[in-house]
């Protein structure tokens, strides 16, 4: 069928109209793109203005967005005049869309109600607009940027931060998660997902003096040093962050550039006062110390893991369950000095007078791997001694116990002393007196109760090299006990 001129004209008119519409759309998009490139703040300002309107119309009836801090007993909901410093953007938009749990599970105004308030829910576009307003307008000049560099925060510092968090009773108000269970009080804001919610700079500033933000509200000012403040803040920022990447100083330039001669000088200036000039534990301070300083001359420090040595020297003996007389030298020597002295010790003290697995002549009590072993270990208190392992000896628990034994237990994996097979012939066992336990010996292990093993792991064993694993969770220790039991079967 051949189209008439009228039909053809009609078709052409439609085509021209569609082209004009597309041209307008293209021009409009081009103009917006040009504005965004030349004036990047313009579109953001539009969203921020929308956010401001939402805040004024829907949020200001409960929250305050300006003025001085007030007691929680004088306001309806948390003050937000510093919201742009306090929260992370992704969390703000998610929370406003109703995707996050209530921060105050017993109500912000617990004096009026013990039931959590339901927060309003807005659309994604509205949530983003409110976030734009927060991060553009609600900035507190007291919060300094880069107050704490999380890229330089170590796993040991997180452990120390958790200890301080508990020692200073933070868990009396806030709750976290351990092994999937909530622990601590739900009285104040939840810390379950703190690392994905808060800006680290705000947490650091808040922790330095909480009443600056919530006066006369039951907030506690902890007596901690600058380092302690850093440890607690960093620990809070790890909570809920499954893939938090800890800094590993022993992989940094300090160790690559370590100098044995510099380390030798540092050892003389600092370490020899306890450990002696030749590492024999006979320094002038040693006479009055109990426990005595480690005898480096009899230790194979070249076989010690670098991360463990760094933690001992930098953070001190107490941090790794060893002697509290061993100071934390990190602030004095700095990372490079610590790397230097470790390089010197690993080069100098190699424990060559005996090798792992070597047995002195006869049946010496200090021979490695003896079965049975004669040992006078302090007995655990009655309530511990008679404890039975509360966990099922499931494949999952035994597998996790094995992982702890071989690599994950902190401050030091068990294999380094007890050996991969658990026979007491690990690399660190050289010259230990008494030697490490031989867990493969049924005759020895059948006499040790679950509770006794738990207590020794948790608290260490006096007059032996067995250090305390106080920072390990109870569940982990019980999993470790289950795995150790398998070694004697």
C-alpha cells in the first residue's frame, strides 16, 4: 500500500516532534552536566536545601540542630548540631530509611520510658537530602580531622583498648557483641555496629570529655592517658567491621631498614639493665625482680615470630601475658628503635646450645617431649578445677580450636612452644625449663581436668614459660581445650 502525501506529512510531523523532544532532553541533561562540572556545589546545594526543609518540618520537633549542649533530661532526643561530624554518611541514609536498629534500646529518655521510640522513616531521596544537609551544615569546629589514623591501628592496640573499655566500665552503659551474643548494658547507645556508624574523629573528641556533648547526663570521664584514649577509640571503631584491616608494623619500612649495630646500642642502653649485657638475665635490676628477666642467651629469638617480638617490646610484658616488669618501650624507642633492637636480638640470640627435639643424656626432667612429664603445676581453685567443658566436642569446635593452636591464639599461637603435633617440641621450646607440655602423652593428659587446663591457659603457669591468655574469650579457650584433647588420642 502506497502512503498518500497527507499520510507522509503526518508521519514526518511526528518524527520532527520526537526529535525536538529528544533534543530538549539532551540539552537539559547537557546543561545539568555542565552545571555539575563547572559548579559542583550547585546540585549539592539543592539537595541540602531539600534536606534542610525535611529537618525543619519533620525532625526539629524532637532533635535540636543548634545551640549549646544540654542535659538529656532537658531534651527529647539526641542533639544533632554536630551530626555532620558524628556519623558516617552511609549509615545516616540507611538509618533514615529504617534499615538500622534503634540506637537506644531502652529509650534515650530512660527516665520517662524503658521502651525504644520508633524513628520516622523517609524515602531514599529524602534520606540522601538530609545527609547532604548534615554534612554541609552541621559541623562542630571542636572535632579535629585526622585525630586518629586508623590505618596505623594495630590488633594489639584493639586488644588493649577492649581491656580499657571494660576496666573503665564502658560496658556498664553500652553493649557490644561477642561470639554473636550481646554483652554489656543496653542502657545507652548500642556499640554493636559502631565502626560502621561513627566518624572516628568525633568518637575521639567525645571520649576525651563526654560532658562537652552531653552535660549532666550520667556521662563518665575516664582517667586514661593519650595512648589509652587512642586505644579505646580505635577499639570502638573496629566494632561491627568484619573486614577491619589492622596495621602490621613488622611489615613496614622500619623492619626493612632495621640496623643490627643500632639495635646493639639500644640493647646496651635499655635492655641490659635487666637482661644483662650478654642477655644472661643478670642485669643490675634483676636481683630484686620476681619473676626474673628472660635469659635471652638461652632463647632462640631468631625463631620467634616478628609480630610477637614487636608486641612484647613495644607494648610490654603485661600486654602479652608475661612479666609486668617488662616495660612498654614503644613510646621511648619509637617503631624504628623497636625494629632495630629486635634485629639485634634475632641475630645474637639463637639458642644454639640445644635444638628443638634434642634430649639431654638420660631422662632429664628438662628433656623435650617426655612421656610422662614430671611437673608440679599449681592446681586451679576448686570452682575451676572441677569444671567440665561446656561446649560439645563437635567438628566445628575442634576445627576452631586447631586454628587457635596453630595460628590464631594471641599473644602467641600454641604451636611455637608445644609444636605442630602438640608433642612439646616447638621452635621456642629450646632451653625452656621446665619444657612445654607434651599434649600427645595420654598418661600425662588423663590426669589434667578440663577446668585445670582452662585455668592455666587463662592465667598462665608461674615459674614456667606458659604465659597468660587473659584476652582470649572463654569460648575460644574451651574450643582450644577440645582440640588439645584430640592430640592424645
